[in-house]
């Protein structure tokens, strides 16, 4: 609907025949239309096509309030915000009143008085779907006034009586009428605030400082919570839990390639003029495997989870260190290597919680994660028979130095010195780009090491592989 076609008064709106549906019916209609047309739903959400998304669709078709249960970094907030796509692009509301209201069915004293006074001349505003979404992060200091409302002392000072409904200043929930109201980390709300949500979700009425205000609000309520907190033994009150129609469990990506897709979609990388980025697939897979291994590690707390943001931050650090090397060594290709993995530790350490460990053990745990990830990914590219010849060419006097500070050209000489290495490198990368071939050399040597076919010594940021 173009701006010229939008009615500006209630009379024009009636004459146009524009229908204003309750929000749940509006979302149902738009979802049915999208499903019938085969349109993509929840753009940017990866890995939930066969699990979470069908359950979301069912909840919307059933017209239910929803709670998403999951650990951090499972796209819960993105799902909340993407529900806006199921609203009409614009919807009419009564202009000049405090809360968004259906022009055909005003609910507040202010709107009712305006319609009674001006009739068909009542002004109409048009609300974009993005303005119909309200979100609040639950914290223990949230008050009833924040969410529901409070008596406005300025209005009282202007001469209105306390008993007058027009003295009220509405909170975030009434101001999200005709929209979607989302609460992140619902159990973190104080119990008395949770109680205040009960009638809003069921009877749709509110009470403010003794004012019994009947506001039949039209909204969808959706919340997120950590599963550990969302139990009667946690911090959620049972009556509020009972008000949600659907409880949908989110999860981390079940397939490695799904997490690689998410990582590539979300990472931040500044384009640097004069440098090209070339990240080998095995390095992307190693970064993701580090996170997936951490989700199974007994040394890392699984109660708080290992967020997909860990993979994203690790990927950003990996590329950043490769860029730093390219700048320092005047190489025009940004190609991450195995020797860049230690630079993931600052990113990863801030994204996970360790079980009780000595301080110096934490880095050992992370190093083990890196080695396990390399071993898993290496097995997808080579069998031991494929690379055993390379290992057998090493003897007590043979050694190869690697390191994040070595120029790509150095590795060209290494390829020529070790029989079989060149063929293995070409199998990984048909490109003759020295930076990509250097990365392949390090991956192969580290793969031999983690499979106990070579030994490795760490020396001041460099690594020496020996037979």
C-alpha cells in the first residue's frame, strides 16, 4: 500500500473497506500465504528447517504465545525479531494517542474519548511492522511501571484526579499493543513481575496502583529462557509457565556444514585493499569442530553451553592473524594456517566456562580441543595410508619448521624436500597460490602429528616437526 493510498481519517478508512485483523489472525493469514507461495520463512536462520521452524509454524497457526528454550548462541533472539516478517507491512492505528489501537475498536479512555468527539474525522496513523515489535531483556531490577505502567505525577499536578484513568502513563507492554512483545531470559524477572504478566497473557487486563483498567490488549507474547532456569525448581513461577501455549526447544547446529554457513554469514571482516581472502575449507571446518568438540568436553560447562558466537569469534581471530601476517610479510593473500590456531584462545576463552580447573590447565584443555579438531577434520581428507609415505621419509635428522610468522615462499622449498608432500598438497588445493599451499603443508604435518606419525616441538611461536 503506497503512502497515497493510506487513509488519513477514520471515515476514509471505513470507506476504503480496509480490514484490521487481530494480530494472531493477521500472522496466521500471512503465514498461510507464505507457505502456499513457497516463500522462504525466517531468513538467516540456519539448521532449524526440520526441527524448530515447523514447531514455530504450528504455534503461530494455533495462535499461541511461545517460549523458546535453549542455551546461549542458539539464535533465539534472531527468531524473536524475525517474527515481524509475518505482520502486515503497515497497519492503521488511531493517531495522537499513547498506545497503538485498532481504529475500529479503541480500548483506552483517551482513544475512546477522541473517537467519540471527532467521529469519522478521527486521525489515522500507519504503523510499520518494525514499529510493532517490543523487546525487553529481563533483569531483576525491572519494575511493574517499566512493563505495565504507573501514575504520572505530572498529569496529577496538572489537575487530574488520581482516580482518572488519564493520569496513567503506560509501560512497554501496553505500548506494544497490536504487536509482538518479546521478553529475553524470562526467568530473570522478579517473581512479583512474573505475577503481573499472568493476567496480561490470559485475561488481557492490567491493574495500576489500584486502577482497575480493562485493556483487552491485542498482542503476541514470546519469551526466551535457559532450560535450567525454566523449571519449577528454577526461577519461573508455574502459573506463568502454564500461560504459554508452545514451549519450543532450540539447539546448536547438528551438522558441521550448517555451523560453517552460520559462521560465514555472521563474521565481521573488514575488506582491505590490495589483499585477497582465501580460507581453505578445512580451516573453516576446524574452527567449527573446535566448538562442537567443546560442547562434548567434560572440562567445559555444558550448563551455559558453547555458543555459535564462539565459532564466529574464532573465525574472525583466525582471519585477523592471517591478515596481520600478510601485511607484515608483504603477502597479498590472506590464507589462515594451523599455526594461527593459538590466536583463537583470547576469543574462545571469553565464550566458554570451564569446570573447576587449575588456571594453567585451561590452556591445555583448549590446546587439546585444537588437536582433536584437526584429527577429526584430517580424517575427512586423508586416510593414514594416504600420508604414511610422507611420515616414513622423516628420520632422526629430518625436521620441518613451521610458524605463523614464516613467509609462504618458505613452504615451497619444504614441499620439494619431502617425498609425497607435493601430491598431498595438490589434493587439498589445486591452486598454485603459495599462501594456500603453505596452509596445506601445515595441515598435513599437523595431521601426521595428531595421528602419532610425527613428533612436534614448540619453540617461541614456531613449531618443529620431526620423525
